[in-house]
């Protein structure tokens, strides 16, 4: 309307801009590409991925969160999908691939609706209604699990580990996971709370997975600093020290002129005396174990050994905090200012050879909410993947214990949700009806992908599943990927916490909605806005 015909340039030269349908199409395509990278890992029959980073380090994994974390993506839509996975991982430790695959499928179906000239706002609106309804359906089919029901909790753990750990060890690890989680569970205001950060997982390769065990206390990947120290201390009184047992070097360069051997001796004696005094002080407090966050000087090591004290140096800060919680000790910042009351307690502190390295075990701690799990397994790659799956397992058991509800896996919940949504769509009617129906179709990507990854025909499987869900009794019917049959997931022990499904639906819907509302991608020329880009990069690296 202004000077028509003259392009008005408001953006810097080199800025690329994509608008309208083309921007939307591009975003949808990017989402498909991200989902494509992980969809083949979904389910127990999913494949593993080998990730090689720029330094040549290799990770072999079936864990969606890990794969997505390693993907170095640039496109903002891709980043948003990875955020979905991250949120899923943080909220419920499981269901990451499901959430990403679902988000991508929602976008794909939305693209089809847009081709039929349905406005994105209508789609976003319909999707939101569908998501709310889907969560309601999920709640309705959920079954209650009581904290005492160890068997059900074990099933939740095994479901999360199936396909990631060989079957012969699954039960053993599920038991470990349930026991560990129960130990850290606490009741607050009538609700159960589980902070899985209170479970310390240590891994050591070598040995068999069945050598993995729970330790009531803290395990440190450390050995005593001096061979003359005791290897075991019973009835331990532990000093948690956040100060080096060494003579501080001066900050500035000072030259000390020593003119005679006597002077040198006096100087050395003075250093020795300071260290000796420190150790005397420790001994006098009644401490027989020193766990030090900083260094311990040779001379101090010698004095400690002579005093029969078990000492370890350079303990990680996070471990120090766990130790404080577990032993009831205080972290002492200045050795001059502590009393025997600051010491932590443990029934036994000892060193044990695990694989070919010595580790320190602090066992029998008064703080009930501390437990460690030592994971063992053939090679480094094995224990790494074991650790990831074990984390999923304790995560889902914790979530199931906190919320007290489980839903069926194997695509059963998805098919039930889709069925209910199709009924609901008719009630809603209008243009939203199409969006809700599209949502129903999208949810079925879960059983379809599970089938595909198991080498089954996805369409045939879906038809069988829908058929099984025709009546009330069919709610829990899902795909047993091991034999390709449609079975009752409760009987098959394939259970997931309600929260995993709910978060996947809500997270995927939210991201899809956000992406659908975009109709303009304005990107600065590469390298132009240097400050911003570098800021973004370093932010990513901190993760
Ligand atoms: P995610 O990252 O989404 O958790 P997984 O690879 O862990 O992906 O796969 C989870 C899917 O596998 C869920 O849909 C779950 O119900 C399904 N699943 C797990 N165990 C079985 C089983 N024994 N039979 C069928 N499906 C299963
Ligand atoms: Mg999983």
C-alpha cells in the first residue's frame, strides 16, 4: 500500500528468511529427521547406535536421551525436539524416544491437515484438547501400585531395562533397583518422595553383572594414601575435611636466604611441626578416618599412617556432600576449628579390591537415606550402558513409588487413547474434530514403531491391536514384541509409570504446538552475530 513494488529491506544483508508454508514445511521435515535418528531404537527389539565423537570416543547405546544429547544439531526446530527429550528425561527418566517420535508424528499429521487448508491455530487448539483427553484416558486405565508391592515395582524396572540388558540379568538388577529406591524413599506430608540422587551409582568394569551389589553407605573410587595405613577401620569416626593437609605455599614469591645447614634444618622442622600438629589435632579429636577433599602431603601421610588413621585424598565435592549426609558428619573447612562433634560415623570403613583397583567403602551409616550401588560388568562399554539402563530403572521405580500408578506398555495405552479420542472427536465436531483425529492417528505411532522394530508388519499389528481393544476387557492388550502376539500387558509384566506416558503426551504436544505456530524463520548470516553464536555454543557445552 505504501510505495508498492519497492521491496522494503529491514534485515541485514545476508539474513535468510523463510516464511509461511515453506517455513512450516521445513520445520516439519527437520522434526522427521530427528525422529528418524532414534525411532529404530524404540522398544526391546530396538537397535543400538554407535556414536563416535570428534575425538574418536565410542559410545554404544540404545538410550534415546544419550543419542539425542550427542547429536550436534543446529536447526532451532531440532533443538526444540531435543528439549522435549531432555524434559522427559528430567521428569521421569524414561520415555525419551517415545516423546520425540510422538512430537514428530504430531507435526507430520499437522502438515497433512495444513495441506487441506486447515489453519495451524485450529490444529494447535485441537491438539491441546486431544492431549488433555488423552491424559484422562491414561489415568482411567492406570492401576494402583502400593509401595509394599515389590513385585509390581520390579516389573516397572524390568520394563525399562528390557532390550538394554540381557534377560538373564534383568531380574537381578530390577531387584537391586527396587531395594535401592526403597531405601532412599521418604514420607513427607503423607506423600512418598524419592530423590534418586541419593542413590550413588559407581561402576567398575571387570567381573560379572551379577557381582553388582548394594552398599548401605557410600563407595569412593579411592584408596588409602599410604601403604602403612589400616585397610579397615571398625566403628569409624570420620573427619570430612575440605582443606589440604599440607603446608600452604605463599601466594607471592619469597626468597628465603638460608646461610647454614642449621637454618635449613630449622626451616624444615618448622614445616614438619605444622603438619605434625595438624595430625595430632585430628588424632586428639578421636577421628580414625580422614576423607579429604584436597591433597595430603607426603609428610602428613606418614604421620597419619603412624597414628593408625585411614586417610583418602581428593574426594569429589559431590561425594563429600553425600558423605556428610550419610555419616552425619560436618564438612570441616578449617582444621583449627573443629571438635569431635563434627565427626561422621560409620560401622566400617574399608578398602577392597574391585577389578584391578582399590575402592573405599563407608558402610553402616546412621543416615538412612544413603545407599550406593556398585555396578560390575565385562567391559567399559558394558558397564556404561548398564549404568544408563540402571538409571532408567531406578528412575521409573522412583516415579512409580511416588505417584502410585502404572499403565500398560507395548503400545496398549496408545491404542486405548486413540480409540477414545476418535469417539471424543465426533463429540467435538467442527474443524477441531479433524485435529483430534489426527492426534489419535499420531499416537498410534508407538505400537507401529514397536512392531516395525521387531520385524513385524506395523499395519497388521495395529489392526489386531484395535480389534483387541474393541471391548472393555481389551484395555491392557498390547504387543508382545518377543513373539509378535497381542497379549495382556499386566500378565506379561510390561508396566510403565503413569507419569512417563503423561509427560510424553504433554511434552510432545507442547513442542508441536510451539513449532506449528511458527511461520517465519529469520536467520542471521553465519558468523555475523558472532557474540550470540559463541554464547550459544558454550552454553551447549556446559551440559
Ligand atoms: P523410550 O526412550 O521411549 O523409553 P525404549 O526403547 O525404552 O524407549 O522403549 C520403550 C517402549 O518399549 C515402551 O513403549 C514400552 O511399552 C515398550 N516395551 C518395553 N518392554 C516391552 C515388551 N516386553 N513388549 C512390548 N513392548 C515393550
Ligand atoms: Mg525406556
